[in-house]
C-alpha cells in the first residue's frame, strides 16, 4: 500500500451510510419493541430479537471492526474491489430497512394504542360517550373519557384519574362495557361509574363527577 493512500470516495460513502443506517435501525427496533422503554419485551418480540435484532447487531459490530481496524486492508485493494466489498453490505442493510419499516411497532410511543368500550348515550340523550384505555400495560398508560355533544357534534376528551386495572374486562362474547354516565340534577354535571364484566355497577368502583361545562373530571370515590 502506498503511503498516504486513501479509501475510494464512493466505497467510503457506502460504508459510512451502511454503518449509520445499521446503527439507526438497531436503535429504532429497540425503541419500538419497548415503546421507548415504557414496557417490557413480550414473547413475540423476544423471538424477533433472536431472529432479527441479534444477527443485525453482530453484523454491525463486524462492519465496524473491519472499517475501524482493517481499513488498511481495504485500501490495499483496487478501487473496483473496494466498491464490490461495499456492495456486499447491501443485503444486510436491506434486511435492516425491512426490520425498521415492517417489524418495528410504533403504537404506544409514536402513536397511541387505544382500547375502547362501546359507544353509549346518556339517559337525557345529550351526549354519546365511551371510555378509552390508552397504551395498556405500559408505564405511560392512562384512561380517558370520550364525549360527543349530540346536538352540536363537538367532541371532548377528558382525562380520568384511574388505573387500567380498575376497568373490568367484559365477558368474551360481549363487546367491552366499562362504565355508565348518568345525568344529575345539576345542569352539565354527570356521574361516571365503572361497571363489572357483566355491565353491572361494581361494589368497589371508581366514580367521577364529569363537568361538561368546564370539560373536567373529579374523582369522588
């Protein structure tokens, strides 16, 4: 090798792009499978780590080792050979692209993962409503109430101070039914109570005062 010899510009660019993309895809997959560290890794994702993430990680480390410690060996070859070596990276980069775009979940961190019960109507027929559980089984989970004013069509989202575990799952053959919202004698004030899995009020239940004037909720039980 001649003193001061440099790696071919095209080959160098391909190596840098490959290393950068491989590193990004590994982080992206890690963030997606943990919802940016908001939940643990389940069985399906563990298999994905074994089948996809681990091989890509090993190849990334090999590529980094060759590029950092064996660059003199690369430079010792002709420009054509350097470019051919660089093209050998394409299949694994393509695999990492597939993993980033197709295997990496975005729900629960980039977008919300929402479970909903059935749409119901208050007994005074003023509002449609349902309870929504957002990002279930994660650290950033929360519960909210969706309300639609029937007369105007306006939608309102009201955060509820409760845990997902306070909502009982419905029996398998029924649609989810987690709560009932009832009007009170005060105009614009409603009571929202959780139900058991058969659609009956719970003995130990969460009760909220829903103020449709201020669009707020207050837990009273």
